[in-house]
C-alpha cells in the first residue's frame, strides 16, 4: 500500500518544517508544503494529495477555511485536517457549518504526538466527503452564546455594554 500523500499549509515556518519532518518520519509522503493559500492551491493541484493538513489561521489573506473550500472544489476527494490553536475553534469563527464535510480538527499542541497526528490524517483520508456532524469530532465546552460573550469581553466591552 502506498503511503498517503499530504500537503501541509502552515504560515509559521518552524511549525511547518517540524510537521514535514514528523510526517516523513512516520511514513507519510509529504508531496508539498506552503506558507499561504495561494501557493497551497497551485501545489495541491499539481501534486493531488490525499489529505491537506491546514492551519485554520494563516495570518493575513485567505484563511485555512477559505483555502479548503477552494481545495474541495478542485479536488473533491481531498481529506482535510484543520490545525487550530483553540480548543474550541468557534473562538476564531462562530459558525462551523461552513466547513467542508468530513473535516477534522486537531489542536496544535497535540501535534507533538506523532501517533495522534497519524490517526487524524488517516481518519481524514477515510472520511473525505462523508457527512459528519457539525461538531467535527470536537467536544465543545461552550455554547455559541458563551463564545460570543467571550469574544465581546476580549474586545474590552463592559458587562452593561454586552448586555
């Protein structure tokens, strides 16, 4: 059986290079890596990976979500693993409903566990376009309104302003 082909899209060079080395050491075929959405699209179309391992927040420009929507249009069979710094990705964006079906989340702190990283990539390759529930395998600790309140607090609004 051929190793899964993976593209890694991460704007932090150190994290991206570490992920490349980790996946290669664990018998994945890293066919490309990219620091931004523009390069990722051209490299993914050229190399046709089985799975995209994508940072949800790619800094300035298109997000990882934007990228994956385009990838799915061009490569409908690609599996997607989103990397996020947040235990609950709704802290970055409220709605998870816009995510490509079959997407899987992995908290970046968990990428130091090669076994878990391998499991998530293999799950994404198996799920691809299958419909999954809106939680995308997450155990969500907060309700949507609690997330919105936390965002408003982080912006410096007072309790009366939030109410």
